[in-house]
C-alpha cells in the first residue's frame, strides 16, 4: 500500500471525518478505497455487458441480470438491508 494526498472540498472532508468519528465508515481513506473498488467493479460489469450485448444500450434490466449472475444483488441486500436501486 502506498500513501498519497488528495484534495477535497472542505464540506466533503468534514462529512467524511464526521462519519468516521461516528463509526459509519472505517476511515476516510478506507471509505475512498471502497468507493474506488465499487467503481472498478461497476466498470467490469459494464464491459462484460457490452461484450455480451454489443451496441445495444445498457439499461436497468441488463444491470439487474448482471447483478443476479454475479450474486451482487443478494450481497448488497444482506449488507444494507435495502434492495439495489431502491429509494
């Protein structure tokens, strides 16, 4: 693991530090790492869908299918108690 510095708007940093202090996130850097991991996973799913469905526009049905196949929807519901995409 290597350390780097990033710049964030003051209000974002304060919200992240408050979430860390309240125990809602493990740490500011840990939270950012998790967000980046999720972004990478989403990009991988999108690329797989493009390989499977070609130029056909990707819609919610395609993403739901991929989540089911990858077991992501069940894992998300177990960890958050909320269905993915639910408001």
